[in-house]
C-alpha cells in the first residue's frame, strides 16, 4: 500500500493511476453485464460484452483486409 501512496503523491503518475482505476472500473462493469447476460441464457448479448472486453466491439464494421486486396 505504501507503493500506491508514492504513486499517487507523484503528480506525473497520479493521472496515470487515476486513468487505470477508471478503466478497471469500466471493465468490471462490462464483465458484470456479461455475467448477467450469460446467467440469463442470452449468449448473443454475453458474446457482445466479451467482444467489447477484448476490444472487438466494432469487428463487423471493419474490413479484415486492406481495400486493395478485396
């Protein structure tokens, strides 16, 4: 815990620590939504949240190959 206090007392690192905590909270919320959807048997919604956690939320919108290779 003393190391965390040193990080948050350092102005250069405080923003980084705050951002990491914010990201962790957002990911925890998405994980809870995924768990709830899975427990309800909504596999499509659970998969949507799993993709979001992995950074694949817009996978359908992007082309997997360069346009000149299609």
